[in-house]
């Protein structure tokens, strides 16, 4: 990892941005996103059954917003702290079609960590059976993605 990339990673590890308000909800997230003309245009332009990869997702707010209908989203970023915030929000909002993936954005990948690789799935904050079930369903969706 080069010096600049490491500096950016360290900055966002200390101060993940944007955060989520304390009592945030999926409805509030969508309302915030829809105030942006860009987000509205993007949402309208992407088919409801699309497979999306957001590179540089930060805390995943756009990924969570776009995870509507039958869309499957891979949210990739360099900073684990940001990804954990997004992952926690996805659990709170009941969104199970977003996979948060820590990766060096210069070498993006969609497979679990292997020896010597530069990416990994973000460890779940909890290992409840519900999140395990959602995770299995998401893995099946990603497998279908790679076949399609």
C-alpha cells in the first residue's frame, strides 16, 4: 500500500464518514438520499434486478439506498471502520442484499480472503443465526451473479 493510500485509510479509520444518526431508520436514510438529484437519477437508471458494485462506498449509505427491489450490492472500501458502520446499519434496517467488502481499491476483488490477497469480508459484529442465514442467502446471490 502506498503512503497516500495508507494516510487515507488511517484518516477514515479514525473518523468514518458519513455516520448514521443515533435513531436512524431505513425510511430516514432513503429520505436523505432522495434529496440528492444524483441519487434519484441513479436509482431510476438502475434496473430493479441489477447487480451493483460500489467501489469506495465509505459507510455504505448509497449502497443501502440502492439495495431495493431485487438488486444485489457489493459495497467495497479500504476502511474497515466505515464498512462496519454500514454493516451495522444494514442489520438495523433489515437489508440483507448488501455485502460489505474490505479491499484495496486499486485491486478490487469479489472473493473471500485467500493467502496473500489484499481483500477480506468485513467480520460481522454479531454471529446471530439470522445474520448467518442472510449471509448464506447473499452468498447464493453472489454465486448466481458470477454465473450470470
